[in-house]
């Protein structure tokens, strides 16, 4: 049951992967570290994080290819970066 609950919380982004890993290796979980469900949760957390990283890498590659194909000159790219940093940072 705990595996399902943690998985649902990760899917809905109530908690993030690093929080789950910190919880698993916390002093409160020391007595449960040898339990199967703990390692199943850790495995699913790592898999989810790998999927997120892969998705971001694909998005980056796609955007980088679009940028290379675009006709933007370096000055306009610098202006766009400055704009985004100013308004979204």
C-alpha cells in the first residue's frame, strides 16, 4: 500500500524524488531499510527521475535543433535571453 501511495504522490508532484530518497535514508526509516517495500519505492523513485531527465534532455535537443535551424542572429538571441532573465528570474 505504501508503494502505491508514494507513487501517486510522485505522479501528482506532491513530493519530489529527492524528498523520497531523503526520507528513505533518514534516521526514522533506519529500522525499515531492509524491507522490500522500501527498496521498491527507491527503485520506482529513481526510475521516475530518470524518465524526467530523459524528457528534459529530449526537449533540450529539440529546442537546440530548432535554434540551429532558425535565422536568429546572435544579437537578437542575447536580447531574448536578457528579456527572459529580467522578467522571469
